[in-house]
């Protein structure tokens, strides 16, 4: 539980640190979905990284349709614990989304 | 050192076609004069912008790929900033990204060739369904 409060106070709140992002790595930690509102006791089913599975290497800022799948309704970038994307791909995705926002392909804040 | 850059910019939508063509030609000339080689100029056409830019809701997207050094890009960006028909632009360095993709593709190509030594039809038959 000390870990939970620790994460809550860090500035990069929603994204858990890389080490605890690996599911199945620490089976003794109860709630699988960290930062979850309900605090479930069981593990979330293992989500796979879409980019690793489909072998998409080129995450381009011009590819709006691909990026839109990882952007919420209000235009926010969806955290990787919800989409199941692995860390390196999430970083590239994040950079691509920010570039797309700058060139008005994606909104900064919708509605 | 010549690097590959991609410049994507938005042109005002309410210009006449000849004016936009003239603007694009001028930009290309500036780039070539500064020592760059234009690889491609791709017009995406009018698109709805995700948010209002200089009170416009639509814009003409253009993608310019070129081989240049830093100074030429600097010069080109300066001209784009001054040009009031260009609303927004973004310059991305593409050479390292291209190298990375090339490397991945080469590794993949070499990996596929190894298993077929024992079972060619099995490996070939497996790959298409997985990627599809």
C-alpha cells in the first residue's frame, strides 16, 4: 500500500513506473490494476501490445486513424495500462500524438 | 551532412490554385538555392483542422520531403514563418527513423530465410495467415 501512495504523489501520476507495469511479474501484489478506482483483487487479463503483435514499426504522426485509437474522447492520450501497449511503443505513440496535435491533425482538447 | 527531413505545413485554404502552386514552387526554389534536394512534394489536399488556426477551420496540407543540412532547413523555416499564407509547419528529421526501419526490415527478412532450410512450405504457409 505504501507503493500506491508513492505513485499517487509523483507528478507523472497515471502512468505506473516501468517495473510494475509487467503483469504476472509480482503475483503476490493483490490488486492487478494499479490506480484502479475499484481496487480489484484479481488480475486483469493479460492485454497484449497491439504494435508488438501486428508488427507495426512505423508509428507516424501522419497516421491519424491509427493514433485516434489511442486518444480518448476528450483528446487525452490513453494511459498504457488501459490500452496494453508496451513502454517503448507507448513512448513513440505519445510523441507521434503530440506531433499530430501540433500540426492540427488531432485536437489538444476536444469539446 | 545531408539529412532527410520531412516538412509538413498547412496553407491557407482560401487561396486560388495558381497562388498555392506559385507559393509551393517558390518554396522549392528557396530550398534548392539553400542547398537542399527536394525528394517529393505531396499535396494532401483540404482537410478539416482539429482546431482553429488563425481563424481557419480548414487547411491545405502539404508534405515536403527533402535532403538538406541544418542551415538549409533553418533558412526554409525562416521563410515559412514569414510567409503569411503558411499557417503552421512542422519539421521532422527522418533519417534516423528510416535507418531504424531499414534495420528492422533487414532483420525480419533475414529471419524468414533461416527456417525454410528445413521446412520451406511450413514456414511460408505460416507467415501469411499471421500477418493477415
